[in-house]
C-alpha cells in the first residue's frame, strides 16, 4: 500500500471562495480509478506552517503512477493546484513490514 500525502499553504491573495473551489475540485480526485481513502485535512497545530492537506492510498505503485498521469489529475495540477498553492510538501510512504 502506498500512502500519498501533500500538505500545502495557499497563496495569500486567495479568497475563501477560491479556497472552497480548490477543495471542491480536489475532491473529484477521489473518483480517479485506484484512489482509496481520499481525505482533505485542515492543520490545527501551530507547530506546522502548512494549512491543509490531501491524503489518499493506492494499492500498488503502478496504480499510483496511473493516477499521476490520469487526465483529471493533470488537469487539477495545471488549472487548480498551480494557481492556488504557494508552498507544499509531498510525502509518499509505505508501511514497514
């Protein structure tokens, strides 16, 4: 199982309406084949500068790669993510056997 997560800060000029649109569009990623346990998260700790996160799981690396190349994901990155996000940290991990 691959656990894919990305934590982000929005651009400071982004309005609440634009943030809401970002999450509405992000939630559509859950419908791409192979995506499991998709969640949008909000940071609550002052220890971290990232405000929000997206997490999901994939059964195999091949399914994860297919997701990254899926047209809906590419569209999201190019038309929603890039215009909205100022900074992010992507973390992909697996369970230690």
